């Protein structure tokens, strides 16, 4: 088996998890500058915005960093009735909470997929491309392989890990149920695999022969050591970076993370249509109580975009996605450099 | 912090999980005879049956073993309408699957609680009393303490662990979401805490000062080492014993466990009214699809008792609870002695 640090060209086998809406170029650069691997999330972004963020990161570091893609399939169909029912509900809720609401027309939806970004990543010589929500198409994998790009897919079950290994991934990120944010699952989504890291990682290690990155609930020396004991070659840490100085998280989000208990998070499809783990808030509760059908990713994500943007701007914790893992409450306010150095000291 | 092995008076810090319907006196004795700790489940059993099982175990070992209680509160009320709806559904289902069905009268229900068994445990000089589903009443704890009994409650969250430590437990079993069978949760039940072992155990270890037993998904050397790295002083293993020669599991149940994948289990309230993890089968699917209200434990458990007994006797995998954890598929057919010696070799 190849060595993870050589594959990633880093001194320390620690990866900062890509968190869209939280991770900034400054965060990525600070992690990479410290000798670990920063990850820049660009899933769903436009080609222009993607290039801009890559350039912003490169301006701050000469060290390698990963760029993270969303490898989902496009939504199969637009269900107008489902969208109307959802928008009716959102309109009502916004009225109650005094949030401006603008009805969207599905005909105007414009989604970007990972295939729109491959050319940019190749041109920009991105050394590590990580991804979640699916498998890359064979021609995309071939293009990256030809370029020497290191590929790292995300698995939430043994079956997913086997497919990613077959596809030629150099590394597999094994995401336990503890992890915050979106589940990377792509083989089944209802119900999505909900396997604890300590049962999932060793079962993947038993059958797959590529270096594994452990993701989910890693926050201290005990959890770092356990990840290696379970068969990981490195760890991916997300929640600890939400409260970093370089984080784009709103103050309300940071405060919710600092106050989180082990039981504070739930899985929800309310914000994006995909299962994800976040700190429970009013919007999640209302959506659960309403019980209406939630349009699939990326439709629901789009329907929520203006509400989330307004809530983010106005520091309203109940209408943004408070993505966080089951150990997020152990976060501290600090610079990204301090946080990554703290993790390095745990190795 | 006291030493777990001294508290339990064992050579090896391994506990065989109490599994009602699976664990037999022969299994308990074989584990204890090998130098680890067997656990005899008596939750919900009558005083006579409890004494009988304790005597049967003592006849096979001179070594210490634990007796395990269910420490839940009695169901608060009997909801006749809910019970009628459930029995209507069960009658219909049994007709479809050609299973004899006998309607039960709630007035005839007779439940045993842990308080009915305390005197027996004290008389029988049981050295270790473990329990799940709740806290023991202060007078019960006082009686055990006066006798020198070692107490081990079960926690599924940090808050539960704190309460158990306050109550004077000598040991806390920390049950991760990976674990098979009933969730030990007692502070919240809907939704029950669903925290992965690798996020839960270290967060409990951070705030509680008694030895911890790690439970959930432990099956090989990697998982044993990880449990210790996470802060456990010992491990509790359940699923690996389902396929033991001394197990009371039916052949259909054993086969389902041997064939289980990491994704095979789900949480369900279908069989007992309490959340528990088992391999998905037809009954779980039908109950989910039906969506009717499930009477709380112990009512639903009672309503299902004849169906489960018939299915057990007739080797029908779809109408028994196939309790199993997220790594259960790593089980092998072997004697309990071989299984426990395999675990000891992993230390």
C-alpha cells in the first residue's frame, strides 16, 4: 500500500475537511502552510467562481492543497407540484419569521456539475482532487490519471469503498455517521448508510487496499489514535475548523458549535434535499413536523438558497444549516494555524 | 480511577454482552471460565426464572459473572385503542404469513421489573450487576453498595454517563450507535441519541472518572485497540457470540448474522416498542410501511411475544428480532470458548 503522506506530498497525515460556506482560501492555505492538507470546496460553484477561489488560495500558499467536488448525478426530474408545495410552506414560514421570500421558477434553475470544473482543475495543476456524493465518470478519472492527479473519493459503506477502489482512487475518505455536513453516500440514500466510524473503517480496511482517511468525530488525541488503530493512514477533521478565525461561518453558527453537546446534531434533508448532519434548529424542527416531501438535491438546495443567504447575513441561527459533527462542541475559537498545529501535536 | 479488572475480578477486560434470547448459562460460564466476564441477561424475567438461570450458570462456573437487569420505568399508561390497532395489524399480517395469532387482553399483561429481582441477586451474591434502559432507584443502589456489589449502568450519551457516575456506578458501559440490540438510552427516546462510539466514548471519558466499557461494533484487533485508545478500560462484545455453539439463537438468526453486511442493520421499534438495532427483515419493513403508532416497551414486546416464539420455533427469520451490530457479519460459527479466546488474543 502506498504511503498517504507521499501521495499527498505533506508532512502530516491530516486533512482539513472541505466545508462549503465555512472553508475559505485563507483557511486552506493556513492548513497547507502548516504541513497538512487544506481542502478547497468548489462543489456546485460556477467555473468562474471555482477558478477565482483556486487563485485566491494559490496566492496564499505554495504548498499542495486539495480541491473538493460534488460528484452527484443531476436530479432526474423536476416535480413541479412538489416544488410548489415546498415553496408554499417556505413562504408561510418566512412570513411567520419575518424573512423576505422570493418564489423561484424551476425553469430558471441553473446547476453546475463537477464535469463543468474538470478542465479548470487540470489547467490549474491541482495535485489532489477529492470528491463526495458519487463516483467520477471513467473519462474524468482517465484525464486526472493522465495528469498525475491524486484522487480521493468518499465512502459511507463497504460497498461504496469497494467501488471507489475499483475506480482507481488513490485514497478513500471513510465517513462515519459522526461526521458533520452532508453524507457522502451514493449507493443508497433512503435510508442512507449510518455506520459508526469504529465499525465502518476496519471493515473497509479489511477489503480495500488503498490508504484510508478517517472522517467523523475526530477532535482529540484519543480520537486521532483510534482512527489509526482502526486502519486509517490519516484523519480528516472538519468541525474543529468551523470556529476558526478564517472560517466564513456566521457568529450565530460559531456560537451554536461552541455550545453543542454530543446529542445536539441530527440528520436532516431539510436544507438541501440530501442527508446531512447539523445542529438541530427551528427550521429542521418545522420541516420535520410538516412532513411534506422534500425535493431532492440540488432542487431543495436552490429553493433554500435565498433564505439561507438572508439568515447568514443577519446572523439568524434558525434558518442556516448548522452543519456539525458529533464532537463539534469541543471546538475553540482560534486561528486556523493554532487549530492545525494542535492536531499535529496529537499525532 | 480504579482498575476495571480488579473491580470485575477477571484476568481479561472483556465482557460478553447480555443478549436475552441468545445468551445461555453455558455461554456465560464459558466466557467466565476463560478469564473474561460473562453476563447473564434476566431483564423482564420472573423471579423464579431468574433464580433458575443463575443456578444453571453457577453449576457451570466458579468464576464471577454479571447479571444484567432492565432498569426502565413501567409503561405509564395502557392505550387500549393503540393496542387494538396494533393487534388488528398483527392479525392481518399473521394471516398473510400463515402464523397463528392470538389476541391478547391488556388486562392480562403481567410485567416483571428489576425491583422484583433485587432480593434474589443479593441472596445469590452476584458480584457484578449491570443494567440498561435507566437508572436504579437510590435504595436499590444502597442495598447493592452495602453488599459490595459492583454496579455497571449503560449510557448512550454524555448526559446519561454523568448521571450514572453521580449515582455511584463503579463502571459505565458506553454504548455506541454501532451496537446491536436495544439502545440503553433513558434520557430521551424519540429520537434516541445516535452517537458513534468513536465520538461518544472520548467525550464521556473527558467528563467521567470511572472505568468505561466500550460497546458497539467491536470485532477484531483494530476495534479492540481503538476502544482502548478512545478511553475505554475494557470492551463489551455481543454480536460475535450470536453464532456461538452455546447461543440460543435459531439457525435462521445465525444465518442472517453470518450473511450480514455493514449496511444490513437498522434501528427499529417494531419488535418491542424500544429502539433497537437489528438486521432488517420483512416484519420491520411491514411495520415501517404501515406507519401506525407502536405501543411503548413493554407493551409491544408483550404483543409480539407469541409471534416471536412461533417464528423462533419454526426458524422463520422474518418474524424474530435479528438483533445485531454493524460489524456482526464478521461472526464465525465456533464454541464460546474459541470466540472468547480469540478476543483475548486481540488484547
